[in-house]
C-alpha cells in the first residue's frame, strides 16, 4: 500500500487552473523527485499536500487516511514534514531554538506551559544530536537570521526532519548554492532521509538523477510521466516538453 | 418622521463624505506603503489649524488652497525623514511611529495654537441656506462640503484610471513588489503618495474645521473612526473606503435619529422591568446612546466574519 | 530628561539641591530627581503659606485649569503678597498640582501634595475628580491623624458632595447643580413664550443631574411646558452635532437646555446656529476659554447661562480695579471664576482669625462664616453641609453693554437676572461625621 | 535558572530596599505605581514582544481585573465574603483571564492588522459599555473601595502605602518570575516561533491560533493581576483605566523599554512612570517632551533602551567598553547643551508674560537677548554633536571589532 496517494487532485485560483487532475502514488521508503519547467505548479502541488492550500477537487491520502483540506499543523502531526523554496526559519531565535521548537510537538510537549524546556534533558540532547547531523553544532547559540545562506538552508532541512516525520518534502533544497555547497547539501539530504520517504522538487538534474528512485514530470499542472530515472531520460514526451528546452548541465 | 429621515440621510452623507476624504488618503497610503497611518486624523487637524491661521490673513479661500499644500509638505517630510528610517524596523515599528506621531502632533498643536477653541469661520459667501425643508435649513456650506468631497472622489477616480501615475499607483495597490522591479523610484513614489494622502486629510480639515469646531481634540474624535472605516471597507480598496465611509456615516446618523431602544423592543413583547432591576442599565439602553460605538461593533463583526473587510482581498 | 528639573530649580533651591546631590553623587540623575523631592519636606521659620491648586494643567482640558491657576496666583499676589503677606508677614505660595483631569492622576498628585506638606488643596474641575479627591482625603485623614488635608472645591457641582457624600474636610464655594437649575428653571418659567423644551446633555452624572432636575423643577413650576426631548450623547466623542440638531428642530422645541461644557458645548451651539434654528440655549458653561470668541456674533442674545459671578455691569469699583490689574498683567486671559477669589479670601480670613494654617482649625472657622465679597455679594458657608450660598446670576452672550469682554472678542456676558443669597437656600441630606480633637 | 539565581536575588533585594531609600509619601507612591506598571507592561510584552501580537486594547484586561477587585474589596468590607485583601490580585487575574479567554477565542485567529484592529474595536466597545452600565462601572466617577477591611494579614491592616508597597512588591516578584518562566515553557518558546514565522510554525505541528490564544490568555491573566494591585493601591478605579489611553501608554512603555528583551518593559515602565510623575510637576509641556522622546526612540533606538544597553554586549565581551566612555562623554556635553537650549526655547515660548529662570539667568519673552542666548546654545549644541559624532562612530566600530577569535563578526 502506498504511503501517499493523490487522486485526481485539482487546484484553481479564480478561473486559472494550476493543478489539473494529478494522481500519484508514493511508496514508503521511496525517493521521489518532481521536475518540470518554471510555473508548472510544483510548489503548488507541495502546498496542496502539506495543507497550505485547500484542493479544489480530488483527494489526498496519507497512510490510508484522507488528509486534504486539513490545516497544515494537522498534516505535520501525522508525519509529513517539509522545507521551503525560500528559506523559512525562525530568524530571531537561535539555531538551537529552531531545532528544539521543531522537536516539541513530536516529543509530546504540545502546548505545555508547566514544563521548562531547559529542564528537558532528552529534548535538548536530541536537539544537539540534530544540530550535529546538519553540521551546525558550533553555531548553536547564534541567531539563525545571522547564518550564512548555505547554513540557513541546512537549518531549514534540520527543522524539516527534526520531528522524525515519515514523509519529508523538500522544495528546491540546493537552489542558490555553489557547487561545493550543493555537494555537501546532497550528502546531508542522503544522510538525513535514510530510511524515510522523500519527495523533492529540484531543478538540478544531476542531483535529481543522483538521488531519486522515481521521477514525476509536471507540465502545466499535469503529470505527463512518472517513472524511473532511466525511463524518464528516454521518454519522448518528457524530452519534448521539458528536457529539450532546458539544458540540464547547469 | 419624513423630515427626520431626510435630514438624517443628508447628515449621514456629509459625515460619510467627510470620513471618505480622510479614508481615501489613508487607503492610498496603506495600499502603496503598507503603513496604517495612525496619525492621519492629526494631519486633518493640522489642515484645520493652518487654514484658521491663514484665513485671518488671506481669507478662507487662500487657506483652502495653501493649507493642504503645507500639510502635504509636512507629510512628505515626515515620510522622508521619519517613516523611511523606521521602515527598516518593520511594520510594528511603523505603526508605533505613527501612533507616537499622532500624540506629538496633538501636543505640538497645543504648543503653537494653544488649547482654546479657535474661532475659525466659514466664508460669508456661504452664509445662506441652500434649501429649506419642513422648516429646517440645510446650510450652503454643507452643500459645499458635499461638492468638494465628490470633486475629490471624481479627481481621484480620474487620476487612478486615466493617468500614467494612476496606473503605477493601481499597479502598486495590487502588486507592490512588481512596481519596484519595473524600475520606478519607489521611495519617491512613497514620499509623494504620503504627501498627497496627508494633503487630502488636510483638505478635509480645512473644510470641516468651521463646522466641527477647531480644537486640539478634533483629531482624537475622528482618529480611530477613520481607521475603522478603512478596515471595514477593506484595506487597500478605494471603493471599499467610499462604501464604508457612507455606511458608517449613515449608520450613526440614523441611529441618533431613531428613538428606539430596548424598552420599546421589550414593550413589543409585553415585557417590562422596574427601575430597581440590577440590569436596569441594559433594559433602558437606546439606540442614540450607543450610536458612536456602532462603527466599532461593525468593525469587530466584519473582522470576525470577513477579515479582509467588505471589499478587500489582500491578506497580509 | 532629568535635565529639565535641573533647569527649573537650579535657582531657588540651588544650595539645598547641591548638598543633596553631593551625597547621592553616584546615583543617576533620575534618582536625583526623586531625591530632590525628598528635600522639599524640610521646613523653615518664616516659610510661605503654601496652598495646593489641583486642576488639569496639561492635556485637553488644560485651558480651564491654567486660567484658574493664573487667577488664583494673581489674586494671592494682588490682595495679600503685595500688601505684606498674611499671618504676620508670611507670603502665599500657590503650588500647581497637575491632575490632567484624571481620577488616577488626582491620587498621584494628592500623594505628592502630602509629601510636600500641602495641607489645603484648591480643586475645581470635574465632579469625578472632586469625588475621588473627597474620598481619598477622607481615607487619608482617617488613617493619618495630625496630617489632615482640606479640600477647597471651587467648581465641582455634583450635588452629592454636600449631600450623601459630604465630608468635614470638603467645602464647596460654587453653587451645586440643583441650586443653579432651580434658578435657571425659574427664569425659564417666567418666560411665557416658552412652551416646549429640549434637553440634551453629555452622558455622565452631571448631564443626568441636569436632565432629571430640569424635568422635575419645570414640572413643578410650569407643568404646561412640554419636554419634547431628553437626549444623552457620549461625552467628547461626537464629531458632528447636526444629527442631534435635526431632532431638536423636528421636535419643534422653543428652547434648549444643556449642561455641556468645552468642545461639546461649542460644537452643539455652532450646529444649532448653522442649522438656522433660532431657539435660545440655556446652559452652564458657555463662556471664556475660546468659547465666547467662537460663538461670536452668531450666538448673540441666544445663549444664556447661570453662574455665580455677576457679569457686566460689574457691581463694585474694587472688583473693576482687580479685573483691570489682572488684564494688565495677563492680556490674553480673563478672570473666569471669581468664586476662586472668594474661596481664597475666606480661607485667608479663617487663617487670620485662628492664627493657624491647620486644616482642622480653618475648617471649624469656615463653618457658618459670613463674608462680603469684593463684588459686594453676601456669602454664607453653611456649617451643616459645607455648601456656600451666594447670589446667582443669569447672563446672556452679547456685545452690548460689555465693559469686560471675554477672549478679547468684544463679546461677553451681560447679567439679566439675579437671585439673592437667601433665595438660593436649599435642603440637604448631609449627615456629617465630625472628627474629634 | 541556576545561573540566573543571583539576578533574581538582586531583584528581590532591590524591591526590599528601594522604599528605604525613597521613603517619602511621594517616593512610595511612585514605587507603587511602578510595581503596577511593570507587571502590566511585562504582560503586554507577552503579546507584542514575545508573541508578535500588536494590541491596542490591552487595558481592557487590566481594567476589568481592577473593577472586579474593587467590587471584591467592597464585598469584603460589607462582610459578604471573607477574603484576605493580600489575595485580591488573584481575583483581578482570574477576571483578566476569563475576559481574555472569551475575547481571545475569536481575536487570535489572525495576527497583524486584523488582530490589532479587533483589539482596538473591542477596547472601544468595552469603554463605551463602561459608561452605559453605570451600576458595575460606576460611570465616569468609577467605583471606590476600602482596602483596610477583611482579616488583617499578620497584624498588617494596609493603612499605609508603604505596607501596600511590600504587598505589591511581592506580587511583582511572583508575577515577573512566572512571566519569565512562561517564556521558557514549550508554549512560551512556540509563541516566539509563531511571532517569527507563523507559517513555518504550522508546518512543525503547531496551530498558530492556539499558540497565540495561550499567550493572549496568559497576558490577560497578568494584566488582571496588575489591575488587582491597582485596586488595592488606589482603592478606586475608573473608566480611564480601561481606555485606549491606558492601552497606548502600556504600548509606549514596552516599546521604549525594548520589545525584544524580557527586561525591556521593566525599563520602559520605570522610565515612563518617573517621567509621568516627576516631569509633569516641572513643565506643562511635558507631554510634548514625552512625544518627542518617544519618536526619537522609535527612530534611533528601534530596540528600545534595553536594546541600547544590550548593544554594548559585544564591546563588553571584547573588553573595550572602557574605550567608549570618553567619546560618549565628549558627545554628551554638546548634546546636553542642545537639550538645555531646546527645552529653554520651548519653555520660554510658552511663558507668555512670565520670566523663565534658566541656570541663574532670568529670561523674558520680550528680550531678544534671551532668545539669542537660547538659540546660540541650541546651535552650538547641535554643531558640537555633529562634530563629535564621527569620533563616537569610530570608537564604536573599534570597540566592536573582535580583538581575538571569540566568535561573531565585526559590525
């Protein structure tokens, strides 16, 4: 049984249809990439799955339960974590605090106002553990807004995976990075998504073909193909619609 | 009863259009700059005071021409040397800045003009009744107020829809980011918009001063209501501001005119309470008494059920 | 900002302050400001008699307070300080206490007064403030025997202050609202042309007292007069009175009675005038502080107000002299409340008679004191409720026969009707608790 | 907590010792005001500083708590209930909390302008109803109570303000401690997160509305506690303690003090209380100065006075704080000249026919010399500040440049 299922999902803004009849199954443990030209609706699709937007029609299921049109926090609690295309962290809080906040719900603290976070040994150890994983241990006390760009992206990843979600969705995780930074980031992504399910949107084809088990191609709001990287490379429609236009050796 | 209704409508119209003169500038400023200018009514007060002083030298008409220019100039200067700096510290800082500005302008007015009520009179030209209905007069000056307000609305409408400047402004209302990307000098546009917005408030002050009395509290009386109007109408929507202004003006006017209250309502159901009842204050409540708070009630209701306001579509 | 306080007091208290400062050198200037206030409590031999004047001196209501302060300071200088002082050569010093017309600030300023050993406080504006001060003083005097404070109320007219809430430590030098309304309704009742009255007022206690008692008194005196409207509007929040005026016009009222003050008074009167209504307005506070100037020619002969001062023509040369001297020193101000002068003179007389500045002694002496004011009016302070009785006057806003105008506008008040002291006597429900000494 | 123990001990000691230093009636009265305003301002900062909710109606909770507390005092006095007045702030807190639960249930859905406007509207509605429902709110005169009834607390009957001060100081300490601890709980941390980035907070599993609601309720609770203390201290309360002016004042305090720091509102409350109670005794124009100071703070110290102090942290860590003293002094001299001149000008222009005593000079409005002196002073001051400015800047940069390798970049 698939972990995440999209069934005939549509999304319109006013009269403009952005996502048109998208159906997709993601298996547990799969690393899935979504590619497509700019404006194809990739980010919108992410927003629909993660609950930022409501679907216009269709259904989204996660672990066999319907999740579409739930508020984002409900979806997050069920085990879907995501990162954003534009860095989206808590800029005035310290790096450590960012991670710790991301952990709070999954560690069962809910809206507690009778426990002191400083006293929660396990919580703090776990937060440091994640900082170690993303390589920001030495910046723990710095306000996260003052981090360098690549470090902020790393923190963004850290915040996304902290809760130990089953499904991790990354929106262009290496956009705007230099080659060496991107290499580190890819290694990091591999490390932290080990044993998890991953959906990612990425423009850098090297990375996509490197990481992904399967690839979906989204063009003008429709999925024109979903297949293994090799088959996608050979798919004629994809080449016409997408690969043909964009040189992939960026 | 008919005469009460007719005059209540006229009064509501005058108040509503006056509110609109203020609200239009505020909406313009908010649409473009994202700044909710708490001090907007203070510029209205400045308009009245400058016009008062000018009118003692060059008469009412001179005041009407020059006072808004001065107010607009002050507004532009405040944008250039104050708001622009505060802008870096975020929206809350901007709001708090204008909040403090309102406070300071009121103090400054008292400093320069004193705390007394000023003897600012409408020109003698208008010292006649425009028409007389059921034995009541409608003064020519109020007619003049309506005319000016309509003129401003027409001018704004024309500028916004027909001129190049207007197209830029309209674009800024819907897509503030894009305009900057198109290479327009956004700081300059901001300064001008703030200047024009405050000048509009100044015009309102000039023509309202003689009727609503020119005194240091005149900004406070109007201040939060203008705010309420803009929010009810929908932040950033000029038609919304017009509708909300008229709505608030008429609502208050009708509420005052209507002599109904809880006692009448209860009588309908044959219920009455004696005056020693602990909730006596509630049972004797009547509409004119609560008229001034109706806009706030409307505000809260609108925000609960349609947080973008009546005509607004922009969420923050 | 502590600098300001340095500026102000570097003069008179320089030495003491310097000494104080050397002790607290390490303390910051701000703390120094507090410390300085401490030093004020020290006393010396021929020190002045210090009287507190508590009224709004900043903020929206300040114009009334500052004009009162000017009048009181001038009266103290004119009658006493320039003539060698009181109690064998002591000068009177008026200490302004700015309560911003707020009950909370009143409490703060009261504590400051106690700190500075001000034992007599003149206070007038706002009945809410007067009530607060009355109760604060009552509590303070009960809890701090030997440090009592006396309230000299020169303008707050809420009847309860000399009825249910009367206190031994409170004396009122103004006529209370019902006394004034009694006279005002007499005057209205005399006018046979008036058949219907519209009452409009601010929605608070004074407005309600005015409305209730106008209806009651007119009902007794002229049952044929119809009350065609009884309207309350929120205090200080009405932008435009025209909607109310519309109601007045459609009610067909012959006259309007209102207790409005300040901007609410001006706006109401202006709206009535602008709407072409010709009804007369009977009121309390429609003169001075810019109001007379704003009403100007439009309000001529239409506005009548009840007050305790005989307006033009002034009754005595002594009072004329006093007014002229005041005008010479303060060309932009007027003596707006001459009962402040009466209060000062009666308090000083009590001091002279007892040779004491102790509030208890003064209070005992003030009870049942009879006094002739500079205007020649006979005044009587009733001992039972500490209410002063004095002649009451009704004057109209006009520019004819005006010797002393208001706001330098050429317009002023001309007295039309007068009621002698005896005729203003009213009952009271005061059961005063007298402290034992 | 352990690391901060000395700070809390010092705070407690200061609270105990202050009335020994300022022991006049006025001194105690100012300290009493401070206890009330500090709690109130801290509670306000739970909204704006910690939770990112700009409220224009926080006085509602303060006032409602206060009104109920005064009524409670009266019930005690009439012997309808037996209750120690030392616990009155709890009554205020409970009422503040109840009101916040009710109003927060619909107003915390959004932050930003929508929240701010709802708070403004609710504030106006409550003020208006306070004048309409005169039985409960006592009209414009308010309601009065007497704190000296009820069972005495270890023989103390709270006749004197000084006794009330210690009660207030106790509650101030408790409230401050709890408000600080709140910031260290999951709900408190998430309030910061929601302030920084509401969208992201939703994606890590938190309903922003719920997080805001909890902060809002806590803020209402402590505002109510402050209201209860107000009731005990003043023994009366009026409509003005609910209205927009009071709400504006607490906003001012929090902002001037510094929103980003826990201690900020404390600094702001102390500064504003002192200005309000002392400055107004010396100048009718004090509100003008207050307005100017407020605008200058927003313009030049966006993080408030606490932020200004904290700006020196780097210099302190670099051990170069000392190098700033001289440049500060050099700028301070012309700055105080400018200030003196400016204040002199403002005061003189408002003197009318009176004279102004100015550092031993008697200045009159008629005399051109007087104006000349003040204008020259102001001019010299302004010029001096301008000339000494670059030097101060240079010193600042130097002091904040890292000397060795201890983290952080040069500003």
